[in-house]
């Protein structure tokens, strides 16, 4: 009986100390001997003498387990300089003024402060500290809010607001440190050099492969260089989106993605300009290889971007996160839009499978080729039709809510949201379905050509309406200073409002000029390729403007980078420029001839 009692007491003591043992084992120090950090302090009010600080410097003199020894130099506002040596212990909660906490804490994690009790990490955010982009964890007590560097546990900022006598307000910010290195062009130094080396290796590989390919095929070097650089750029662009699944996070601002995107983006713009100049001075067939490669890149971009849209699942339950209860409009539009994304994803599978099949075995029979194209058109039409419920909701709110606010609110909503939503959910799908019906190998080509051109007009028109509306909303929220402070925003607005409108008018002109074409050979491919190239350049430039300049975030970027399901079109210049060089021959080339009999 006595042994049983001792066993019970032992088990009780084990369970009693287990949480403490686990907590101690989880404490991890993120600094080492020789690390230092310097703070600037701003104080107003009537602080006590030991808090009337102007500047402080902390030097880590030793680290043993969870114990940190510090030499501190403090400069007070009265000119007095006070040296101090203290020892902290993260396991027992002796943290000073919470100078250091356990590293790599997450939201909801707690650490123990012997003087203030448990402190909970409430959020994580990115911020520039001492000339470097760092991930911070935030927490607060009754009078002080803190920010610590997550990977080292170092205090980087604190704001104290003492409302009881003696009342004072004190802000502490990091001025300099050797714990991390300043960023180079916005990247951590180690990452910058690693990515630069990797980019050089990739670029050299692309150059070598391009040179070998050019020598073997005796084709135009700049065209193939454009396709090679474009292929790598699109691959990194897609990886930045796919890497964040299933969340809405996009990794294009991470140094490992941003550095090669900048290098390849600049190279891509230069190659596009060079190829455009050459194409303007040259007519006739240059190379069909570039056209095939570009078609594969565009198909892969279409498929993989739709894959990202389908498997980004943070929208699930969104209808319960607005207004504290269930939102039927959000539920309807989320479900129907998801159905549309599924159909577009299936269209992407068909498109990429057909292109890969062609690369391996050549064109299938004419009947199968037409059938494949028809199904892609129908599935794409269903995607746009799935936006009808959202358009209906916008119409309902416009006439039930905004019309009662003011005539300006009502007209703004019509122009920026309602009309674009109605047009995009009706006009493109109708044109696509008519095109699918006209696309028949047993009927003359003229009607299919005509409706293909009309469908192109509807796409450009929709992009003009929706993106102009998105910009108008951003300006309404941010004000005109959002344009004057960031020149790239003013350029993007001009390209959207005037550039896409001009492209729409030009598309109408080209359609009228080519509406009488009876066969593909009679089409003016150069005019059509200009439309494709310029439309793709619109998407490419707006994406690169964020990568290059990282302008202030707004509803415009939230729309264009986060909710824009057509961003895959930034790959279109690769196809448009290849098409700009190409001229359909009276006699099909060997490469155009199917390797399979109809």
C-alpha cells in the first residue's frame, strides 16, 4: 500500500513538472556572443529618471544555454552615460525589459516574463528594421506594445504609454545591429549573392542552350533567345504563385523569386523591344520553331495558373467571415465562381495535353483538332457565364443600396463595378459559344474567322472595363497622391484607361479589315499579332511594375495580383511576337504537316 502511494505521488509530481520541463526545452536563444544592437528612444511627458532615455546600446558578452550576459550603455536626455552589466535567463523569465525572448515563436505562443507574467504573441508581420526586411512577432502588456525579430527573439521596437502618474509616452526603435546584415537592393545579403549566382548560372545555361539550338536549326537568334528567357521567366512567375498554395500567399516578393524575376524581366523587355524592331523591318516566314515553343509556353501558363486558382482554398468559409454571420451573396458568388474555375481548369488540361501530343506525334486528325478547340471554347464560355450571379448581386446592390446614398455613389458603382460585371458575364461567353458553333471543319472558315476576331474584341473590352473600374476604386480610397507619389501607378492608370481603350478601338478596326477573309491565309497576321502582343504586354508590365518598384499596396494590386484570373496572359507577348514574324504560306511547310493521316 505504501509503495502504491509513493508511485501515485511520483506520477503526480511528474505530471506537475512536465509542462514546465516542456516549456524549458522549447526555449531557444537566437543570439550569440558578440551580437550587438543599438536603439534610439523618444520620450515625452514626465518619465521617471531611469526611463528618460535618449539612446541605448546592448552587447551580448556571453550565451550559456538559456542565459544571456549583456553589457548595456545608456545615454540619458540629461547627458549622463550609464553603463550596466545584467544577466538574463529566458527559461526563468528574467528578461529585463523583454530585451530577448525565445526565437521562432508563432501567433498564440506564450513566453514567461517574471515581472509581467505570460505574454502572448498576437501577430506576425514583415517590416524593415535596420535597413533589412525582417519578420517580426508582436505582443503587448497593459502599458507597452512590443515587436521582436522572430528568428532571433531580439527586441526591435517598443511603445509605452503610461496613463497613470507619472504620465509619459516612450517609443524605442532599433537604429543599428550586427545580428543581421543590411539588405542589398531589398534582399538579405546572403540571399542576394546566392540568387545572383543562381541567376548567372541559369542565364549562362539559357545562353548556351540557345546558341546550340540556333546553330543546329539556323534560325533567328533573338527570337529563340526571347522564347528561352520568356520560358524561364514564366516558370518562375508560376512557381511564385503555385508555391503559396493552398493559401493566397504569393512568393514573388520573396528574394529567391524576386531577384531572378527582376533580372529576367529586364532581359525580357529588352528582347521584346529588339524583336519588335526586327519584325517591323522584316516580312515573311522567319521560324516556325519559335511559334511552336511560344504556343506551348502560353498553354502551360494557362493550365498552371488555373491550377493555382482551383487549389487556392482560403475562400472556403468566406461567407461566414463577413459581418459576423452567414452571407448568402458571398456564398452564391464563391460557389458559382468555383464551378467556373473548374471548367477553366479542365480546358487547361485539354489545351496542354493537346500541345504536348502535337510536340510528340504531330497534329491529330482535322476532326479531332476542331473538336478539341470547340471544347476549350465551350469550357471557357462556362467560366465567364459563372460570373452571372456576381453580376446580378452587383446590380441588386447598386439599385437597392447605392442609389439611396447619392447620385455620385450610384453612378460610380455602375461604372466601376456593375457595368463591367454585367458585360464580362454575358458578352465574352456569348461570343465564345457562337465561335464554338461556327468552328466546324465541314463549314466555310469565314464565319469562324469573323467570330474569332469578334471574341478577341470582347476580351479586350472586358479588360478595359474591369481594370479601369479597379483603378477608379483604388484612387477613390487612396486619393490622387497615390499617383503623384508613385509614377509607375500613373503610367499603369494611363495604360489601363487610355491604352486598353485604344487597343479595343484598334481591335474593332482590325476585325472590320479582316472580316471578309475566307481562309486563314487571307488574314493579316501582323495586325492580329500586334493586338495579342500589346494585350500581353499590358499584363506583363503591370506585373513587372510591382516586382521592380514594389509600390504601396492598394485595392488595385489586391485585384491585379491576387484576384485577377487572367494574369497568365503576361505570357502572350511570346506568342504574339512569334506570330508577328510568321506568314502563312500557300503551301504548308514540313513542320505544319501532320505526322498522322486524317
